[in-house]
């Protein structure tokens, strides 16, 4: 990501929280090169899920009501 805006920076903070929760389960003393393939994939998924959820939550809501 090049030059993230404020919304993206906030979403990155959320992604790091998701990753931190998973790292607490794995163990903070575990080095990245010691992660299993499943653990590495779970960390990547946590980062992406956290980012996407935060971006979706911060998206302005449009009025979906039918005007007639």
C-alpha cells in the first residue's frame, strides 16, 4: 500500500489487533521462520480479514430505501 489515507491507516491498526490476538495463541516467542504453514496462513488471513472488516465498517452508508 502506497501512501495510505487515514481510513486505511485505521484499518491497518485493526488488522494488527487481529494478528496480535492470533500471535497470543501461537506464542509471542515464536519466530516467523518457525511458524508452520498453517500458522503463517492464519496470520495472513487475520491481517486481511481485519483490514477488510475495518474498511467495510468505516464505509459511509448510503440510503438503500426505495424512494417510492
